[in-house]
């Protein structure tokens, strides 16, 4: 069977059957309900980014105030990652068990609780408790937010809506750098830095109770009346709502039991294939070493600027990294539903491959002779790498994985995918400097160039195009074992 792309905006194939449903003709691509859902959910992305980046400036101040050893200070960073791994794995299960909206409310409450512990911490132990709780929130926000938004969004705008969460991650990073740098000269300024995260989750907790539950989750619990009401709010006609619900119930797309879903991971080849495919996508993201490049951007710039009579100021470095990150993801939001997922991943990964190789050339050159021109090339190469990463992998891993996973396993699968991503990222973060020292910085970047080539090959040969497709059409990609070309190309 060859699956063609939707013939018009208003129609979608449901449940792999011949049923077609029509949205209201006056439906806009981005209706008010979707805007509120996206906006409130994306606050978690802002907090995610803020919590990840705030310690760049706050950690030395906390270390000084609490008289911490280097190992104790590093534990403040690693504790958040530990919480993120657990939060990713548990968050997806909770979202399947009690619903997408309640899971996002719990995530907001965890952000608030973690912020309270960190802001008013009087000891290292209290700080670690706060960082662990914040890590739980950071980890659970991945599967909870992306699954909720993906299931609410219409196919034509799904990519942009899910990607907006990554925009807020980047915005949170940039705000944390600016705020932290302005407060670092104030006594106990780190408390104000961390205290900034007290207010956004309160907005979420007040606003999210008024948002609808995911209609797909409601259908999975056979709450068809509630699902129909939500679909009407999302600008689907009455007839279309009933066709969608009946088609899903007829084909048995959903399962009520978490244990049934888990058993399918073991016994059902197609489900296992889709979940492992998403884990492979996360693994390819890890191979680019992008997260570590962000964490150690200051170190890399310092290494490049050694001996420079006009080094870049620390604030300038962090702000430019934040701007490059935000610019990349904003570009992705603007074009992801027009250009497609595959082209952005191919373009971004290719640029990252080139940037890794340019880093290798720069460090090889600087090890032989000092050159301010090479230093400047290396500095702008870092900003180009951050831009390329946020044009591709940073936002699109959320989008592609939320689209490829089956309905009955989406939130759990997202949790598993993000859990593996956090574990792998933590390993790369812990080993990056050791690799630099063991092999030499230039040779290390040659290694990462080679690894990024593997990621590029996987995208080219394996990742399908999902732009504008319903979840049911995406499922047919795996049923028909379509490898990597778009449905529109097949239809042609």
C-alpha cells in the first residue's frame, strides 16, 4: 500500500481505515484554545532552560557561600541530571495513568517546589533536594509537554506548536544568563537568580485547570463524550468528532491498561520497532555531543582565546551563545511545517558535521602557532554550531519522536526516549573534558566529526518525513516499512 499525503487541509485519514474527517472550514491553523495550551505548556520549557543554564553564574557564588569543595559543587549539577533521568522515565507513565493535563500540573508543582528549596536553601543538602526535585520536573516536562501538545495540535501546525517548547527552553537559557550576570555582584545574589523560577509555575498552576484534556487520552479511556467536547473546542465539526472517535474505537488503537501497553513493547514487533527507532533518534542526537558543547561553551571559547590580547568577556560569550540558540530554534519554528522535518535535520546535522571539523582544524592550527584570525573563526564557528543544533536536533527530537510513537505508548515511549537521552548526555558531559585531555582538543573534535557523520547517515537513510500527516498515516509508514522518503514523493 502507498500512502499519499492529505489531499486538502481539511481531511485526515483516521485509524488506518477509509474514514475521512472534515474540520470546520473556518478553522484557523492556530486557534485560541491551541494558543493557550501551547503558551501555558511552554512555560515548562522556559523553566527547563532557566534551570539548566542558571548555574553557569550561580554555582561559583553558591560554592563560595557554602564553602563547598569542587566535588560537592559538581554534585549540584549532577543531581539535576539524576532527577531528570528519573523524571523522564516516570513522567510518561504518569501521563498515561492519570492524563496529560494532570501530569503537566504535577510537573509545574515540582518546578515550584524545587524552586522553593533552592531559593531558601541554608545548606548543601537542602540545595541538593531542590535540584533533584527540579530535575524531576525538567525530565518529566519532556514527555508530558510534547505529548500533550502533539495530541492537541492539528497536523498542519503540530511541528511548530511542539517546537515552541524548545523556543522557550532557549529563551529561558538566555534570560538566566542575563539575569544571573546582572545579579552576580549582589550579596546572596544567587538566591534572587534561583527565585526567578518561583513565579512561572504559579501561572501554570492557575491557568492549566481551564485547559482541555488530550482527546486521544480521553478516547483511550473510552470517555467519548468528553473527547467529542474537546474536539469541538479544537474546531472539529460534530460529524468529524464522532467519526474520529468511532474509527479509533473500531480499530482498537488504544488500550486501557499500562501493563497491556508494556506487554506490547515486548510482544508486538511494530510497537517495539517504533519505540526503538525513537531511542535510536535520541542516540544520534547524543552522538553530536551538542549538549556537552553547550555546557562547555565557555571552556571551549577560553581554550580558543588563550593568548588573545582582546579576549571575549564572559557575559558576552554566554549572551552570544544564548542568541545563537534562540535564533536557531525560532528559524525552526518558522519553517518546520513548510520545509519539513527531514530537510531541517539534514541541513542542521550537515552544518554540525562541518563545524566539528572546523574546530579540529582551528585547534590543530593553534597548537602550532598563535593566530587571532583562527581564534575568531573558532569563536564564530561555535555560534554557528549552536545555531545549527537548535535548527535541527534540539527542537526536532521532541517533534519527530512524539509523532512516530504509537498512541497507546506515546507518553511512556517519550519518557523512555528522554530518559535514555539524559543518561547518554550525562555520560558525554562527564567525558568531554577527559577526551579533550586524552586525545588533544583537535583530535577530539575529529572524533566528534566522525560520530556526527553516523547521525547524518541515520537521518538520510532512516528518518521518514512526517510533516502534515496524521498519527494514523505515520503508523502506516512503519506498517509498510517505508524507510526514508516522504509520502508526497511516494504519491508522485
